C-alpha cells in the first residue's frame, strides 16, 4: 500500500514515467493505479485525441508499440492503457525493444493481471530502467482485516474487528470483491459510522450468529450446543457455507493454537505478533488453549486433515456435508 501511495504521489508531482508495467496476483491495485493514471494525467479535453484503451485479446504487441510511438496532439502526453495484457503472455517479451527506448511523450500502462513476467528477461530489466514495474501481491488472510480498516479510515468510516473478520471469512482475500461490498455500505451509511456485524448481516447477507467465525469461537469455548446449532445451519445452507472452507479455517485455527502452546512469551502483544492475529482475538486463543491441551490439538489437526479429504469427495461414500460436519464436531469436542 505504501508503494502505491508513493507511485500516486510521484504522478501528482509530475514525476511521470513513460512505462508502467502493473502485474501480479491481486488485481485491486492494478485497477486502481490504472484508473488513477487514466483520470489524472490528461485533462478531459485532451483525452479525446490523446488517450486510448486497448485490450490484450484484441491487439498484438506490435499494435501496442505502433500506438505508443505516436505523438500527442495539442498536449504534453498521450496515454496508452493496455488492459488484460496477460492475454499476450506468449509474446509480451517483444515489448522489450520499445521499453528500452520509449517515446518520452507517451505514458504506456500495461495491466498484466494474475501473472508476472520473468525478472531475468529483457522486458523486466528494460521497464525497470525506463519506467515502473509494480507487482501487486495477494495479501495473507491475517492481513486483510487491517487492509479493510486502512481503506475505510480516509473515508471516515470504522469497522469492528468481528465485522472485518466476517467479511474476510465470507468473501476471502480478493480485495476487489471486499471493496465492492464496502462501497455499497458507504452508500447507505453516513461518514463517521462504524460498520458492525449487524449492518453486515442486514445489508450483505452474512449471518452474524451462524458463520465460521462464530463456529470457531464456540469450539474454542467448548460450547457444544452453539457449535452444533451452527453446523445445523451450515448443513441447511451448504452453498453459502461449503464444508471445504469451514475445514480449512478450522485447520488454520488449530494450527495457530498448536503454535500458541509452543510460545514461551504468552503476553497479548507477543501472541498477536507470533500468530499474526488482531490483538482483539488473543483472549479467544487463551481460552481455547485452556480447553485444548497440546496433545488434544495435535489429534484434532490430524482429524481435520482427514475431513479435508472427505470434504472434497474422497473416501466419503457420498455422505451429506451436514453429516460429515456433525461427525467432525463430535471428534473435536470429544
């Protein structure tokens, strides 16, 4: 995020590069940087003659180079944006000849999503020398909640730790998907508002009481009644609560719990840092560790490995998801 801020600040200060190669697994920042360039470098009047958007599936690298070598009309720059450039992955290296000596008056933006170019080859080296290579990396699950807070803060919104965790567990780590839901909430909420689990349940459709976050907490508390209530809800709504996701999240939880048992320093700050979790959730791990000694956690991790395979249809003999989850809960809470 800091790298993106610096890139944007440089463009605002007039430090404009002739080539921006935006690549990587996470598409959110690729889109945001590209949109910023598209809306910033040229005035609205200049864009009609001097800004063009191309798509990788419709052009060749030679077409891009030809367009990039043109001169602007009554403007300091022309902007050439190539979207979905990953469709040119087999021939993208041909762009190295242009990147070695780019047209100074052209701003060429290459959106190369979900992939990376080889850093040992000529194109990467040429762009690094003449322009900017930005690699947008996927965030780890434990980093996304903090990203949500940082995105909301400049817009004068806050979000509770539980609400942020609900979004991550329901939507995964795809930032564009999460941002779309956050933008919907900002339409209906006044600046200064806090996004709560109740707001998410009402407007996004994620149950605040029956989700993987609450299941994890119920298991940690050894609250069998609540855990089986949640499992029942999951079995009645399998499309919204796939077992493979539940097992993966529980595996992560108990793996962290195993790590917790091995920590020498169990102060809240040290635990949060070691497990890479929000300090808000440290007490849940303290409670769970009391309820599940290290030997028991090791056994549960083994069970979760087995049920992970079964959740994917291996050796399960077409057993319904609900029944598998009940069997898994019985083993965990035994």
